[in-house]
C-alpha cells in the first residue's frame, strides 16, 4: 500500500439500513454478511452501539482489521 489504511469513516458516521430491516456495517453489503442488528427486534441505537459494532470500530481505530468483515475491502485499502 502507498499509505497506511485509514479507519473507515462510514462505520463511524452512517447507518446502512437494508430493505429487510437490518442495520449493516457497510454500504457494500449486498449479501447481508455484515449485519450489526435486526431493527425489527432492537432499536437503531441498540444496533448502532452493539458490541459487534463497537468491536469493528475499535479494530479500525487500531488499524488492525485482520479477522473482521473489512479485512478484504478494497475501499479500506485504497
């Protein structure tokens, strides 16, 4: 890489609500692999602040996304 990867801004600032009512971590999640919560079962804020989402944000801030859904993301590496 030409530079160190940056933390993904979208997981810090955007909620991606899918047509099935689930909150996804990413706008690239067409297949539903990165679901952070089902908004039919919990509130948006519960999903947004879920441990799963917090752990993903922490991994980005530490610049170590190995083992997360973001590991192979081309947007993260550009």
